[in-house]
C-alpha cells in the first residue's frame, strides 16, 4: 500500500482571506509521483486537486479557489432566502 506524504504547505490569498493549502505526494505504480493539493475552506469543506508536480497542483488550486468561494457564497445566499417550513409534519 502506498502512503501519502506531506511535502509542504502554502497560504493562498483570495477575496481578502488567506487559506491554508497542503501539498501531498504519493508514488505512482509505474514510477514517479502524483501530487495532491488540499485547501481547507471551512470545517469539513475542502477543495482538492491532483497533478504531476507541486507547481501544477498549486496553479490548479489558485485557479479554482475563487470559483469555489463564489459557488459557496451563491449557495449560502439562496439557502438563506428559502422559506422556513410552514406546513405541519402530519397531515
């Protein structure tokens, strides 16, 4: 079983906030490595990218971080506007 190793972490800034991104590496079956970057947005809410190099996964994270934050903001706005339950549990 191949194991994943933390190779470093970076702070990524977006929308006036800073997010911790951890980069992991694990071996491929045919040699070389796969790199994975994980950015924690909130408790239980992470975005993950895979790539062949550390630079590639960090570039992917920088590119999708604004979209991830925007989509969560849209979801929050929509769900905040939903009416509360107004019908009885039993009919």
